[in-house]
């Protein structure tokens, strides 16, 4: 198979972790006789520095031409504390999501038995957790009308959803639930928000098309609690953009394996695969960042982007082996054990494919 | 002193837990020579059933005439799964907040040493946690314009904030921080929302008036993570209404003492004190609900509502004593220990004042 992959390394540790995923993907491609065509493009602060724009048109062209996008991370602290900055790396992210039509962010949260002690939660709370949060990614308050009035003294943002947007996301959620434990939880704030009432209404109307799926409806504040109390009680969660932003991040830390969590964003034009962690600027260039989340995102790319399940499984097996044998970066090494460099972990994984 | 207290018991376990607080308040008043005038009024589902309205005008009159409001809980499951219900208990809550001008919800999260094992978090994560979330309560997307378009197929909600609303809440936050560990964290989503940028701008402008306070700015998604990872790193958090809804609930479960957490809502016309737990309909009428959160809310009422610190401290001391001696309801009793009834706990507390 011919695999055309757009490579968007981004900022901070992005380039380093993406490099390791490239090694692994190339090794897998070699083994299974696929041809990979990588095309790199600029994004984030790196793109602002180079061309004054966090998601340049050329980058968009590259993504549109690709079968999948492998993404590192973006964001740089020099933009973080200036509310008046006019060009920001995050704008690139939002523009990219919109222009590529990446309407569904898929965020699994699961545990690795060998890492369960890293969880801030007690073992009996976190054990058995295996959930997916499906976050709507191109609508809601992220993309609604916003602005100032009264000489800048009043600010507003608008959250808008259409029935079609909700159906598109919910359909994916029902289908995923069908392939898993058949439980779907729709998360909203229907006791206050009109957009949430439309979510609930729309999902309720779809229930009859998926009679095997057990659907529940919960308020976002209640879910913020239950994710900490009994995360293993969830299977598939669907929710709107802003709630998804908060809940996916909350869910990511409870696993204790944050540095290992992959994600995908399913799009109209193409799909994008990226680690859930950020650009971690403090570690940039030090060859110490954990590349496993990006490598596991590449596994998701094989399975969900290219429909190549065996290739994906091989990557996961090798990652598990690296964990079992302690070929890990300092964040996972544990006191007294040898910590490997980012690049060493990548080399080891590629060699073991 | 003459203490005029409006008593809004509400739904579910509301009446039972409020009853115990009344016993305790009366005992304290007796001891310190205060005269308490209680005026009960309807709210929530109970008010809908009686007069078709969750926050009737008569109830509002009672609250306006009082020095403080002691509140139980509202909400009833029969309203929960009908997105088209036109009258809902929660509307009463929102109307009450708006009409009483309850602009700041104060939600402490702390741990009781004897209950720390109840936390879903590991001991080393939760120990030392003592934070306050100050949630803006009468603005934002809760009270903005909302509705439908396109024959009901598009729904929208608007989040609006004015500089004055933000200043009012932030001022309280700065002042609270001054009386504590002098750390203030402003939580927003300034990388996306215009209203959040106004929050950040406004708080930044106020920093110079409180030079002793160390201010940080964090995105809501990051805080949703850090509250689970290192809750003890926070002192005072200020945030807008919806983020506050989510984060206060998340914070409440990490302590392991959810059934004990009090809250207050500071208002223009009067202030309101209530347990953070809900109406817990499954337990209603069974005399098993834990009354301590309501009793501790009454302590907050003495201290913050009436400026009577000694009275508040006495209540807290007696509550600690009940915990130490195991005079607790079944949720706290622990396997093999005697569980006391709601009313027995109230009687014991009153007798020990
Ligand atoms: C950087 C920011 C705009 C972004 C978001 O809020 O969507 C990030 O938090 C994420 O979740 O990918
Ligand atoms: C019942 C609901 C409207 C309310 C809110 O969202 O404010 C509740 O969750 C709360 O936090 O008091």
C-alpha cells in the first residue's frame, strides 16, 4: 500500500517525539511492504516564526493531499500570558480543525498494568478503566460569534450547534459503542443550556436506530465527579467541544499513563493522529520526552486511518515490550533505574518491529 | 443579637438535613444569647407542586427580609430526563441567584484527617489540600441570550461578561487570598474565548492593588487535570460560572468528604448557605442522609453571614468531635460500626453544643 502521510511536528518536544514515530512507522512499512511518503509542513509557533501564520496555506495543501496527518504538539509559553496577542499558535490548531473538517476527536483513556501505580487515584478506583471520550471538535463556543461591546468592557462568546453536527458525532459514538461494551453516555448541561437540550433531544431520537446500545444522559458537572470516582463505569462518552476539552484532559491524568495516551481526530477530508500531551517546552531539545504517546498515535493511524489492524497491533505489542523491559524515558523509569533517551527508545522500538 | 434566617429546605433530603442544622443553630443561639427568627419558604420541586413555580414571589420576599438564607437542596428525578419540560426546579435556583444577586459562590475543599481514606486519590496526593473555589454565579452562559433557529434545528447560548462583574468577583478573591496563603489562580480559556480574555485582562489590571498576592493564570482544561494531580497546590481559585460549576464539583469529590462540604453564596441583598451535595432523592425520608455539610454551612453562616466567629468555631469543634467519636451516618460509619440516623446526629450535636 502507498501511505501518504503529512508530518506536522510543531513546537517544543513535537519534533523529537514525532521523529521516533517516523522511525517506527518506517520499520512497520518495511516489514509489511508498504511505501510511505512523508511530507513535512510547518505549524504552530514554528510556523509563526517562519511565515507569520500558525497554519499556513501550504501546510493545509499538504494535509489535504495526504491520507493521514501525524501531528506532534503546538504551543509556546511566550504566547501564553499575553491576552492581547493577535497571532497565537492555538489559532492554527483551530483553523486546521475547521479547514480539515476534523469533527470528532477520539480520546481513549486506558491503563497499562505496569503503570497503574502512577495514577493519582487508588488502584481499586482506576483498575479496569477503558473508556473513550468522543469530543465534537469543529462547533460550539470555539467557533461561534464572539467580540466586545461597550468600548471593550463587555465581552461575549456564542455556543451554537446544529442537529446535523450533533448527529454526525453521535452516530460515530453509537457505532463505537457497538464495537465495545455497548454503553453510551451523552454529556451535556441540558438543565441550563439550549444547545445541550438540542444535543439531548437529537441523541434521544437516534436511540431507536441502535437498540442494543444502552444510553445514559449525564450533566457535565456530575461527569467531572464520576470520572474521578468510578472511571471504569464509562464506556463511550460523547460531548460537545468545550466540555470535551475539559473532560478529556481530566480523564487523561487519572490513568497515570498520560505520557502514553494517543488520540485521533476524524475528519471529512483526512484524519489526524497526535499524542494528547502538549509541547512541554521545558523539555524541548533535551532528548528526554516520552515518545510513546506519539508512537501509539501512529498505531491508531494504521488501524483507523489506513484500516491496517495487524500493523497497529505490532506497534502496540512492541510498546508493551518496551514497557515490560524498562526501555523507557525518565518519566517512567522509576527511581534507581536507567532512563533511556527519547531517540534511544525510538531506535529500540524500530529495531524490535 | 437578632438573627433572621430564611429556611429553604427544598427537595429530597433537603428537609431532613436542614432540620438538624436548625437544632444546632438554636442550641448555639441559646448558648450565646441570640434570638433566632426562622421563616420557612417553598422552593424547588416542592414549590412547583404547591404553587406551580420553583421560586415563588413569596419565597423571594422571605429571603429579601432575612439576614441570611439557609438552604437544603433542590431537584427531583422526575424532571431530569425530559429536555422539553417547561418548569424545572433548577430554574428556581437560577432565578433565586439572579434576584438575590448571589454573585459569588464560595466553595471550600478541605480534608478531614479521619476521612482522608475515603478520597479516591492516594493519601500523598490529597493530604494538605485546603482550597477555595470562588465561582461567579449570576453571569456568563447561565444568563445570556439563548434560543433556537432554523425551525428548531439550531440552538445557541451566549456567554457574556462585563468588566464590573469580573472585578466584583475578583476583588473578593484577592481579599480571600490575603487572609490565607496569598495565592490566587484565575481560571479561564483565554486562548479561545473573548470573555476569558476580558477576565484575564481585568484580573491583570487588579494585580497592582494587591501586590502581596501571587497571581497565576491557568486554562480550565489544565486545572481540571491539576485538581486531580496536585490539589494541595491551590489556595484561592476564581472563575466564571460554567467553569466553576464543573471545577467545584470535581474538587468536591477529591476530598473524600463530599458529604461534609459546606458552601456560601455571597449576595447583594443577602447571603445564602447550603451543603454542596444534591437532593439525593433515593435517600429522601429515610433518616439516613448525612447532615454535617448543612451543619457546617450553618457555621459558615455564623462566621461570614453574621460575623460571629466564636459561634462558628463551636459548631466546627462539635462536628469534629462527632467524627472522632463515630457519631455519624451510614456513609461515614465504616464496616462493622454503628450508623446513626440523620436525626440522631442532629440531636447529639445540639446536645453537645
Ligand atoms: C490549545 C487549545 C485551543 C486546545 C483546545 O482547547 O481545543 C487544546 O486544549 C486541546 O484540547 O487540543
Ligand atoms: C442545578 C444546576 C442548574 C446548578 C448549576 O449548574 O449551577 C448546580 O449544578 C449547581 O452547581 O448548583
